[in-house]
């Protein structure tokens, strides 16, 4: 049976350098992923079957597809335990980030997908000078605010 990995709802993420930063305002947590984890995260929009994701990761890591699939499943199990991803049986439509990551995966990724850092979201009072009702930290972190910061 086909398996499709998908981000859980209510999360925000952004690529910063080679890492991926994920924010859950609901859980009040921030996580960062290493470069291979960032690649898996970008591919995990529910549109690509596990075997396809493994092919992309295998090419980037110089592994056999079966070894890459095991790395993805181990990594996904850890993220699933944190409430960041879920598996589903039917595919969704591919997003722009997933298409780009599959078309231009990074080369020579040395380490398997991994969680680098996990910490509580620090809310910065008055970080954003707009009126987001307590969403200033996410606004600032994710760069989604159109106004300036104080």
C-alpha cells in the first residue's frame, strides 16, 4: 500500500540556509532540521509516495533507495511522535517547494535526516509593531509581517 507523508496542520516552516525551521504556535515549540531533514520536510507535502521520496534522498545521500526509505521512515516516526507529520494513503497535489526540492535536490548530504534542535517558542513582547494579537514572534520569525519591527 502506498504511503504519503504530510505536514500536520497548524505549523509554519521556512528554510534558513541549509536547515528547516518549524514553528508550532499551538504547541509553543520551535524545531530545526538538518539539511537531509529539510529535504524530507520539503518533499513531505502529501504528494509523493515514500518510494519516490526515497529516490530523491538516495540520490542526495549516495544511498540505495531501500536505505533511504528506512531513513525517511525512522525520521518520520520521530516527527510523528512530535505531532509534526502524519501518513496518509491517498496523494495530494504537489506544492511548489516539493516540486523544486525533487527537481533540484542538494548533493552530497552526509548525515541522515535528523532533528537538530527543539525548544520552547519565546514570545517577544512588542517584537512586531503591527497588531497581530500575540502573533508577533511567529510574524517576526517567519518574515510574514508587512510592517516594521520595533
